[in-house]
């Protein structure tokens, strides 16, 4: 039984309708998460780079297109945007951005040899960020991780603006 009457639009359709139809609290939650991460402790570009990296790791076209678009709109170079996938050896990122991207990798990629976020990584992050900024990085990862299942299961339409990215 299909729980969605997804209608094909421009050849693309979401699997499920907009969750706001069922859970208006999702909008409040998303707004609160956005407000928490936009507290000025770290640049918004860093957060968006992290969210793009998370989308790449989990294979979410929705997240990769969304965050790539945000970076383009904010004036980021194509080299920096493209190099997020290979950030470890790309010359386009600051040391602070690198450690933020490394935190995303550590949280989302398995580490068969031990702790995902070890003391060494934490110390490197703490060398670049104060406690509020470290919490902001942590919440930015939690924010994108909250929406990863939405993207992978409900499959909002990539490239569509928020509020227009679900089939009815």
C-alpha cells in the first residue's frame, strides 16, 4: 500500500509528501536547529561545507545539491565546492575547516580500529574552536544527521526550494 500520492513533476517525485502535513513541529524543530547553529561562533560557510560533506558520505543527492547550491549562492568557488569530496588533500580549506570536515567524517564513517572521535581529533578541534564553537560544530553535525533519514527515505526532490521539494 502506498502512503503517498506522489505526483510526477518534471520527471522527479518524492516518495512521501511534505512531513509538515503530518508533523507541524518539524518546522519548529528545523528552525530551532538552524537558529542554534547560526549563533556566530563559526562561519556559516563552515557549517554548509560540513553539511555538504555529510551528504556526500551518505550518498544523498538531495543534500549534496542543496548544500552545493547554498555554497554557490554565498559566493564560494567551484574549486572549494568540488574539493569537499577530497578535502584531505585539497589546498582550498583552512586548518579550522579541515578539522570541521574531519569531525563529520569521524562521526559518519566507521572506524574499525577504535573511537570515532578520539582525543587527538578533539584536541585539534579545540585548538581552533572554543567551547561554544565546538558545541556549534557538534550541533551542526546533529542537524544534518537529523535530516539524513528524511532525505534517504522520503526522497525530497533535489534542487527544488524548501517548501516545494515534495510531491503532493
